C-alpha cells in the first residue's frame, strides 16, 4: 500500500533565532532518514520566508521535497512559478505546493485584503491555475483570463522540466477548500476528527491526506508520560489559543475546537491538548504502538493515503513513528 509521509519544519517563532537554522537543517535530515517524502514549510506574517527556508532544506538533504505554503497575497503567481523553476534548475529537486487561502484575518487586514473566506478559495483556484499553467507550458507562451488573475502570452524562464513539476496540496476542511481541491486535482489535506467519525474520505477527491502528530511507545503509559512531558498544560498558551480562535476564520480551527471533550486513553488515543495550548496546529494520536497503529489504519481504510506529521522531536521519535506506520500498513 502506497502511503506518503511528510514531516513539518518548525515555525521560526517557536525557536530561538540563533538556533533556528541548525534546527531546520537537523529536522530536515531526520525526516529524510526516516523515509519522509517531503516536509511542510509554514507561511504567515510572523514567520521567516518559506522560500529561503526551502532552499536551506534542499541544501541540507539529498531527496527531501519542501512542501511550500503559498499565500496569494504575498506574491504574484508568475513570481511563484519562476521561483519553482529556478530551484529546479539549481537543484534538480521537485517541490510540493501547499496552497493556502489565509486563516488569520488580522494578517490579511494588515495587507489590506478583505476578501471573504470562500472568495479567497475562488481566487486560490485561479492563482494555482496560473502557476501550474506556466510550469507546464514549456517554452510556449501562456495565456489565462480569470476574474482575479490574467496573463497574456507570458513565457516562463527557465523552462520547468516536466518530471519536476510540483504536486499541489490544498486545505480541504471547508466546503470551499474541498471545491478548490476538486477543481485543481489537488491533494485535499484535513485536520482530522477521530477516525470513528468518518465513513469515507471526501468524495470526488483524487487524493486525500490528514495532518496529525504521533507519540507512541511499546508501553501506552510511557507514551502518555512522554506526551504530557512534551506538551504540559500552559495557561498562557491557552489564552493565546483563545485569541487565535477569535482572529481565525479557518474552518479547521473551528472544527477542532469542539473535539477535545472526550476522555483520552486506550479507548481514545485522539488528543487535542497541544492544539488547545497553542503548541501545535494538529491533533495527536498517543498510546501503545498497536493502538495508535490501529487508529492510523482506520484512516487508511477510510481513504487517506497522505500523512503530514507534526514537527519531529528527535530521530528516535521518528523511529517510533515509523514503527506505527509499519504496523498500520499491515493492519490496513
């Protein structure tokens, strides 16, 4: 069974500035050594530039593909296409594009973007169509006429090699996000609810994925000890989370907010405390290897084949996660 695993690059606002570069390089190498296909690189107003971070990741690894978060308000689609083709020329490395419509309204307002949520996804479709059209046009001129973007007889240089044309991911937690993923033939990525709340992956989607963290050990009690030590309750983090909820119109943010009420343990490995304390942006699965693997296997049977893992804590942690996915494949 073909599963695709991606890690996540640490956000720059969570790491001391003098340690950030070395941590990005180390985590990229751990992720590659663990067999990950790529690594998600965040973007928002408060973080370092994702393109320069992706360049650092490429230089630090041999095959790992940055999954670059791309926000339309930051850059014209022609500049994005040129950045991708230039990196391909320099490194002969494929990228993936994580197309985001933007969730923090304060970030968008600071840039004088007042576009409503669903209309941002309509804009995102056109934005991505221009990028991919330019990358696939080869030496030919490309023309596009849309409501938000238009280009006429535009040529991309350097020309993009066909084998390196990037894959596209889109957040698929809202109806507008799912519609965008369908229109683009993109991988729809969701922040999942517990597996028992699904009967199937979203309909009409060519590829579906989820974002999760995993903490697993041979002994479930040890896994929970590690989890609570890594993510202790934090009143300041809880207040920051509550503030973020007020300034976010992302569907996934609202959907996860109401899911943390069930008791956790062997019967329920789904854990939201790190999200609720503003330590990360995805749910965690915690417990013994077999119990967490069984939960991952349920997501696989539902139809999810791409997994974007949270920021890895260590190479050893990646080995524990590898054990979970080996068992999940067998179980599914």
